[in-house]
C-alpha cells in the first residue's frame, strides 16, 4: 500500500476493498447453465447423428459427411452454451460500487471466461468417462473375438511363421503341381492361402506364384490354363480393390478426425471469447438500472 502526502501536509491513503473481485456464485451458476445446455444439445446431436448411420448398405451417410456434420454441431453447441453461461454469469453478479468502468468490464469478462473454463472441464471429463466406458466394452469384445479366433486358428501356422512357411512351400513345390493339387485338397488350399497372405504383406504377387496359382486352380476346377490364369488375375484384382477401398476409408477417417480436432480447438477459443463477451454484456445490462435510496432531510 503506497502512502502519499498532500501539499498541506495531510497524508493520503488509498482506499482498498476487503472484498475479493471474484464472485463465485455467478460463476458456478453460469457454468451450471452452460453444462446443462451442452448436455442437452449433445444428446440431441447424438440422436440426429444416429439417423445418418445405418447398417444397411447404401442407406448410411459417408464417414466424411458424418465427421464434418459432427464437427459443425460441436461448434454450435460450444457457442450456444458459452453465450448462455457467460450472459447468466454477468447478470447474476451484484453491482460493484466505487469501481472504475474499465475494471468492471475486465471483471465481467474474467468471470465469463472462468465460468466457460469450469463448464468445459466438466464436459470434457464427462465425455472422457463415456469414451473410456465405450473403449472398455470394445476391448472386452475384441478380447472375446481374439480368443475365438485363436481357438479356430489353432491348427494353422502363426503369423510369425508365415514367411518361413511360404518359402518352404516355394522350395518344395512339385514339378507336377496338378497331381498334388488334386490329391490333397487341404494342403493345396493352405498353400494358396499362404501365397495370398505373403502377396498382401509384400504388396504384390510374383509372376511365378501367379503361374503356380493358375496351375492349382486349373487342376481343382477343370478350367484350361488360360481360363485359370484369368480367374487368378480377377481374384487378385478384387483383393487389390478391397485393399485400396480400405486405405481410402482409413484416409477419410483420418481427414475427418483432423477436421474435427481443428474445428474443436477453434470452437473452444471462440467459445471462450463468446462467454467473456456475453458476461460483459450481461453485466452492462445489470448496471444500467440503478436502485436509489431516498432519505428525507432532518
């Protein structure tokens, strides 16, 4: 506290308020209002979003459309809840007496920002808890599927042994592959599977493997060598198309997630500004009307 002395020798001491500039009641009230509106709008958005997704082919929106729509809805939710919470925070606080106008504006914006921060932290914790529960359920389902898959695949070679098994097959391929393919269906099927898996891992199937596959297909189906080679090429093209489609879907998911994250961060920043501005607006409306106490002179 600084003390100054006037020209007449009097000591001037600045007036300091004993009350804190922060009023927690309006802050919690505005945060509670923002949280309630956020949860209502999120549930509404979830209901609308589920109508865009369908397990039936051709009846569901694309992943990119769903992602962009969800991101836009999150922006709308953030702005509406921030504006309402900030405005309530500004209107609920009591009028500060003997405080400069600039200081009142700063306090209102600070109250709106803190109210927005509390609401955001609570909603983020709620969403994180929900996602954790969903992830736990998904992990349990994956574990059950993995157990079933492990039981079903107990008689086949493991993924670590696939390269060795593939090269072993290449070394032991008989000169007369047609006779071997017709005499042992199980072995021929397993060998074809290993060739396809190795081709998927390597990115392409060598020409000698294609010729060998055509020989086995011809022996098993009775097709000519040319027709068998055509069937092999057709199936391999379908495998490549499926791989490209999976990569395209993964890329669309990545772009949708990136767009959602960027829009989410931008919406949070704008939401904080809206909450502060709404609190300042609500506070200014609160201070427009003054209650005057009239006392009679004695």
